[in-house]
């Protein structure tokens, strides 16, 4: 079961009521890439859990829309299926299961839109333009979606990590294959299920890279499977080595 921390109660809450498969997600922070990234991570985790996610957004300002689309595409963020010009009317039953918004939400006409609200910290737009996009994505994943980007915000450092991982994955792909490393894979899956804890999930990937007890072919399979959650194109350089 996927769980998120409700911004209103601060408690971990199941994302979906029992017996339902459709996951309705809303992004209420136009222009904030981190809100779209959080929705993208939830979409990926939901698909792994055999749920049917659908992401909607409140319409961004016209001047920002094309730039936002380009930045999200560069960061491997799947675009929303629907764009709303205004919040839908809430008639007592929230039309969405999860909403990702900024501090202070829900408020005003946003109240009642979603059963569960998740608070997303502001990003640093200027840094997002200065480094390879997926290195920026990796650096954002080192922080929880509600965690401010502090002193450890280092996209330039993560560019080296991303390059190393892609090289290793390409090299490991040439080794005899094997089943994924279940302890590492389960730790990554559990981290995502627990409030989209991408820092903990990445720590498990870091540990797998350095684990001498795991064969290279197994590392390849585990990294490739985990990247369905991380979205870092880790298998991009297969065939180059």
C-alpha cells in the first residue's frame, strides 16, 4: 500500500481507499517543477503497485506554460493527462485522491478538492537550468519532496554520479544475468511506498553499487528495474562499451 504524509494531519495516510484501483492526482502549484516531479514519482510507484494513475493540473499562466512543459520533459516527467482552467466544484466527495501543493494549501476554493494533501517545498529554478536535466532530477530525488533544498543541493556532483551509474549499468549488462537482488529491490520499493522517500531509495541503490556480494549481472537487473521508479535513463549507454 502506498502512503503519503497528509499536510493537514501530518500523519502517514493510505493513498487509496481499499478496493479501488484508479488513482486521481492533482498538481495545484503551477510553475513549480517539484510538484510535477512528486506527481511523477507517485505515478511510477502507483503503476508498480498495479494501480491506474491519472494526473491533472491547474492551468499554469500562459507565459509559463511552454517553458514549464519543456523543463518537465527534460526532467523525464510524464505530462498531465488533463489541464483544468479552474478548480472543479467539490460537492462533498473530493474529485481527487491526492493533491500536491505548496505550503499554505489547501485554502479557499482548493479546500475539499482532494482526500489527501501533500505539501511540496519550493524549488530553485535557476539551478535547474545550469546542469544536465537528469542530474538535476537525481539531485532533487536526494531530497524528500517536502524538504527544502539546502546545503546538500548539488546537481553538479550528481552529474558525475549519473555518468558513473550509466557506465556501470552498460558494463554490468555484458555479464551473465540473474534475478534481481531482492533485499535491495524490496528496500527501494518500500521507501517509495513510505511517503515517496526517494532519499532512502537512492541510499539502497548506492549500497547496491558497492555490495561485493552481488554479481554484476544481478546489479544490472536490479538497477534497470529500479529505474522504472527513478526515471534516470540508467540503461541509456548499453552497447557503448
